[in-house]
């Protein structure tokens, strides 16, 4: 029987935290921690290179469950008051402690126990979830057998509440063109900055967009550029906008709504799509979801952010999101996780794996 002790969990988490894996860093150190663990379980490990951000697909037997997590983190940043891998009682600090190295420890401990009991399983561990999720896409493209796995669990911090839907993403740049002139004679020009602001105001005033993450659709203006000199009427201005939306819409529908609200039909403004992902809604059987809810003591809900659920759902809709910790702590200074939550995660993932074994 594999160990699911606090000491084992802490040792493994500190190993992962010390193998830092920010976007521009090599991912080899963190893979060198997990690959031997997967091999020791008797899993067959397949590595997909993915342009310097490798993804691992490991499997054993006929998988009844697929456990998925990511090993990369966002940039640590400045201003921390705690050290990377600092331990204070049961609290472990460090970039990635919550998102997602602590939960990945939960996955690995659960997989060790399931494997030791002869349960067929698969694990996916990626290293580019924070910057593109192409590793998960590569795994799906190379392992069509994922379509036949009864249940896929994508690990993210949800405080052990099952998330069955995630919003789609449309990120775009709107550019407004004007006509330059000397600022002393503004009537001779066409101020692109003012034109952009009018269009953005019309967009944000629309009742289509809510003001919190649980609204069906939200819009956030996150970057604005325009003008060259203080005494020159600007002839160009741009804004970058992030839109999140429920599975009641498609990316194309959202793009049409945005174009309409920005008034691009007049030919003086144009929209460029920078990045998009479709929304996802689970296709898990109602009876299985009910059993999972009863076990967790929590009802399913939707999350406003994107996860690798979107990649796996293209092939297999029997999928949901679950994990220890609260997502509000992710990406922040002094990120942390309670090691007891990591252990609880291991037990929860094991128990859910047994439900379908």
C-alpha cells in the first residue's frame, strides 16, 4: 500500500515547489520529480514535447478514471514576505503551492494507492496550462483512447465543490482610426482616442455584461493605447478586452455582439481576435454526478475561468473540475496551501476513482 501520510505529502510538495516552473523556465526539473513516481507506480509514461513545455500521459490497464493536473506556475513576482517552500505549521507557502503543485501531490498520492490496488487509471500532467494549454491539446490529439475513459477529473482549486461548467474566453483588440492634426486646431482632425472611448462606453453600458464572475457574460477592458504627442490629435487608438461567457453562447456569437456594440459596421473601427476558447459544460451522467455531490456534500457549480477541461471535453464530455483550496489564493503574493487539504484531496480523488472502478 502506498503512503498517504502528511510527511510523504509534505516531502513531495516541497520537491515540486523547489523545482520552480515559471513560464520562461525549463520544465525539466519538475518533470524529473514526477516522472520516476509515475514509473514506480507501474504506469507507462508517454512524453509529448510541445515546444519546450512537455506534457506527460501515463496509463495503466484499462483506465477507469483520468486524473489531470498542471505543473507550471505563473511568475512569482516581487513583494513576497514568505520564502518559496516555507513551512509554518500545516501551511506551506510558495508560488504553485495552491495552483497547482499541492493539488498535483493529491493526484499523485491518490494514483499511487489506486494503482497499488490494481485500478486502471491514467494521469495527465502538463507544463503550459498558464500560457496556452497546448500540452493538453497535444495529449488529446495523440491519445484517442481518452474518449473511452468513464470519468475525467481536472484538478483545480474548487474547495472540493464539483465544477461542471466553465466559461468561454474571447480576448480581442479593437482599433479605431482617426485623422491627425495640430492640437490647437482639433476641428481639423478626428480624435481616435475620443472615438475609442465612446465605443467602449457603449460596450460596457450594455445590459448583456454583468459585473461579477457569476454573471452569464462579463467584459473587462485591460489595456488601452493611443496617441504619440500631447500636441497632436491621435489618428489611432487601441484597446484590449477580455470577455468571458457561459455555454449559452458560442465564440462567434459573442464576437458578433461585440462588433455590434462597438459599431464596427461604420468601417472606422475593427476588431482582431487575439485568443479564444469555447465554453464547456459537462456531459457526465446525472446519476454519477448525484453520487459525487452526495459524497462531497456539495452541489455542482460553474467557474468563470478557463481550465484544461476545454481540451479534454473535445474528446470526452464525462468530465468535471475538483480540487483542494480556494482559487482566490492563486496567483497572489504569499500563495499557500494547508497540507491537510492536500491529504484530503488525495483521499477524495481515491474515493472518486473507486466509484467508477
